[in-house]
């Protein structure tokens, strides 16, 4: 028999560590190749780690709530074979996951270096989680450089920065060049709430904590403005009713309204590319790709936003397949971390809950988000050659929230009007 070290696999660009949520097997249990053995969580998504070999778990190295780095051993398995170390090395050779060396680490983190350079200089390599903590705690670049990292290549880990925060008051103030002071947004401290008799106290789970932090951060950063419009989507409803059975028979996929909404949004973004931007200090970063985030409610009540990458390059059929795939994997905890990264604009379908409209919060670092309301049959006035008539139409509200730092009412409103026009004038002969 030989030992095999189960390593934490790579989970996508920029993700360098994960938290152990729960082990699905215990020490002494036998597992088969491709069995999911442990659930892990990053600051983006939860996922499972399968074992690439069959064997028996003899030692769990990382317990629940502990953090492991990519390439670090999280468990030891006993597998068939002889020679101990030799067998282990042979199996490892077949396994695509390995501890990253210095060059690999730099390559993996290069995109983070570029992203972080908008707020921190390029010689700081920060994971998204560490960067988020630094921003929330208003830790300056000078302070970050004073922290001795315990991670690979001296990187600052979550434990390093949290330890620094807890001892911050006892640290000597780092010396930095004098800078022009800028107003800092402050918020009132949260009120202390006392539970009354009979109240139930429910601790937030990990994902809810992340959502809460992100929502507060988004509202503090971006001054929100929301525009509303009511849209006649009768043609869209007719077109879907005509094509959904044919599409499902041909592709084995459901045809929802979402691909149509995404197609209209993409065309409007192409008309107004300055809605597809991010803010970096006093600079505006105009995005080349159009990546549409799709707010998705999970069975446990939490929210996640998988991303349709390069949505402008997909046909209606391609959008339908991508949307169905992401929605299914989101609800079944099958998303990869990269599936939730890189959105440049987001759509939230509040109509799926029967809501007419909403005022969604803009996810950072995007500058706009569209909420789609429920489609409702209503009497409406139509202009005809013989005069105005009242007819039963399928109407829907849309609300467009945008960041008033860089998106004024004219841009935010015109972009929404173009989405409206594309939907109202939907061609009933559009091919799917």
C-alpha cells in the first residue's frame, strides 16, 4: 500500500485559497475515483473537491473552517501499490494539480497584479479576499507593505491581514509621503439589538455574510440612481410561445425569456459602451468584453451571480444554453469560481418572484444593473390607422440602477430606452 496526498486543486484565475466547509467522508472511509470528498468555499462560490484516485482516507489534514492554499495537501489517502513514496509520485504525476512554483504563481496572479494596480502598486500580490479586507479596513498600501506575509512567495494571507487588523492599534504608524486629504465616507455604528423572549437567533452562514458585506460596500461606494420604464413585450411573448416547443425538441433545452432580455441588453450596451465600464480612482476603465451577470436565487435563500462570458458573441440559441447551464449548476452547487468572475453588467429578474419592479444594488466594480419585472396582461392604448384602441397587451416594468459618479441620467435613461425599444420591436420571425 502507498500514501497519496490529496491536494487542493486550482480553482480558477486569482483564487489562491479556500475554506473547508465540510468533509463528506471520515477518516477510515473508502472512496472511489471521482468521488466528491470535501466541500470548499472561496470568496466567490462553494464547490466540491473530487478525489482523482481510489483508496482509503487515513488522515484529514485540514479540518472544517480551516483555510487551505492551492496545491496544499488537505488529506492523505492509502492507495493500492508498493514502494510508498514511489507509488505516491507516480500517482501525483497523473494528477493535474501540483504545488505552484514561483514562476507559475506569478503567472497565475498576473491578472490580479493588474487589477490591484488601480488601488495598490503592481508589486503587491493580493487575493480578492485579502484585497476586500484591506479596502473595508481602509488599510493603506504603505501598511500592506509592512505586513510580513506567511503565504507562498511571501504573499499576505487572510490570517496575516486579520492578525494585523486585530493588533492595528498597537502597531507604530507607518511613515508615508504626505498626501492631500480627501473626504472619507463614514457610516453610523450599527445599533445594538437585544433579542426578546421567544425570538430566534439565526447566525448568518458564510455566503450570507459575504453578500451582506458586498451589498453594504456597493452602496457606500456608488451613489445609486434608478430609472423606470414600462415595456410592451407582447411580441416577445408570442415569439417564445411559437418557438419554445420546437427549441426544446431540437435542443433538449428550455427556452425562457432571459436569452431575449440578454440579447436586448447586449445590443443596448453596444449602442452605449460607456455603460460597460468600471471606476478606478479618478479613471474610467472601458471594458472590451461584454460579460453579463445573471442574479440567481439559490434554494437556501442566498444569491449568486454566474456570468455569461462574451455574451455579444453568442446567438439566441447559445445564450439559452449558457443561461440554462449556469442556472442549473448554480442551484446544484456545481459552479466553478471563474463562473462568477468578470461580469461587466448584471441583470436581475425580480419578475420570477412575481414582483413588478425593484431597485437593485449595483455589484462592484460594475456601474449599472437592470431589474426585469413580471410580465402582466393589461389593457393598453394602441395607435392604429383608424385611431386609438384599447387592447389586452403583455406589459413589463424595467428598472435601471446606475452609478451616478460616471453614469448620468441621460446615459442611464437612454440605455434603458434602447432595451425597451429592442423588446417592443422584437421581430416575430427571429430565428432561434
